[in-house]
């Protein structure tokens, strides 16, 4: 669900998947990318610009648009681009050929991983082992949707809109709280403890290995249904409104759970909206708030000196109920006004 919601609204700012090894984290990312509808991109663009206003195009596409009047397009599947742990900053953001620029006056850009990931998924395994400044670059680009390169007084920028997916095993070290907070959602993954479900995992894996084509045909209809549902939710998202009462409930929940700053509030608004759209509704329910809280708050809750605070469903439900009760008491006030954003 964390992955799906980020596809519906990429401004949620990605999802961090924490958990033990061998729990199909990367499999889930690649499987979701495979079933999503193809996207339109500018033909021959080295960073895969989507046909859009000039403010959302790379410099080369802007020049082509001015010269040709229109940009040729092709459709392609969403890519999953891996970022290796030992990547340098130039490999991540790309490089500028400064020597060629000084000699010819022509800027030559060599795309990095962020350019290749534009319009797709950027998958970072063991994100907690990356150098902090590389993580900062990733999170800044994911939040702004733009990759900017500054070298020797020369600057270059291109769109970098991607779904950031980071995975990590907490036993190998954690991210700094400042970096954890930058991920919109967080999910804890554990191996299945139910023997019957583990047996079903083995059965499906063996069925795929024996006859991949037959296995894919067996699940093709459900894949198509999920892909269509996500596509419909993307279109419905702009119609979702969140009224002031719901915003107050979210604000109270953030305070009650001890979330620092305001990123949790904004992530909640986007997540509940995407949830409502995925369920085919144009309004947000308290159930959406409860489900969103499970994804937005676990990595933002303050930790005690000796133990980590665990998000409790009862605590979330209790906070929502208290907020609603207080709002009912104020509802009769002549000064209360209901707005929507």
C-alpha cells in the first residue's frame, strides 16, 4: 500500500521499508512497476521528460520544442533504477563536461542515476549504509522533483520525478532522525509466522520457476485490475478535498503522537487523499486517517532513552475520537467555519 500510494501521488516523498532480509522487498517494487500503465515520454530524451509545460522539461527538450514546435513522444513502462551503495555524487546526479563547455560554449550533460530514474522508481537497497550527503541529494531531488548540478560556475537542471523506495535492515544501523523524517511513509516488514502462508509462498515460487509464462497468465487479470484501479485513482486524486475538521484531527493526532515539525501533517493530508482516491471516494474518512497513520508516524515518533515507542492502533483510534468529540462541542459556535483544501 505504501508503494501504491506513492504512485498515485509521488509528492508523498517515497517510502522506507525496514525489515529483515529475504522478505521480497525488491520483488514488490519490481512487480508493481511491471503492472502499471505505460507512460508517455519525449522520444530520444536522455532523462525521459514527460510531455509537459516548458518549466518541467530538460534544457534539450526546451530547445527542441522551440525549434520544432512539438515534441515527438513514445510510451514506455515505468523503470526501476537501482542505486548501488558505493555510488559517488557524480554518478548519482550526473556530470557536466566542463572542458567542452569552455571550448565550444556547448553544454554536454552526462545523465546520472537521477536522470535515468525520472518518471519511474528509484530503488535504494540498504539506504542506511549510504553516505549522508548522498541521501540528502536523493531526498532533496525527490521533494523538489528537480535535479540541479553546479560545477565551476556552470549550472544545469532537469526534471527528476520518481518514486523513492529505500530499504534497510535496522540491525545494520539506522538513519539519522533528520533523514528518517524526510521519507513520507515507512513500513516495517517481517517474515510470515503462519506456516500455511509460508507454504503458499513456496508453492507460488515453485509454480513460477517451473512455468513463468503460465504463472503470469494465471495472475494477469488481477494485475490488470490493480493497474487500472491505480490509474483511476491518479485521475480522481485532484477531486479529493480535505475539510478543516479533518485537518484538525490530523493536527491533534500529530501532537498526541509526538511527531516533530510539520512534515507528518503534510504527509498525512497527501496519504489520506491518495487512500480515498484508491478506494474510489472523493471524501476522506476516519478509517483513511487510521490507515494513513500506520504509514506516516512509526518512523517519526520520539524514542525514549531505553526503548523505542511503538505505534498503537488503539492510541490512534482514541486520538481521532477525542478530536471528533471536541469538534462536535465547538460545532455550534457561530464563529466556526468549514473550509476545504
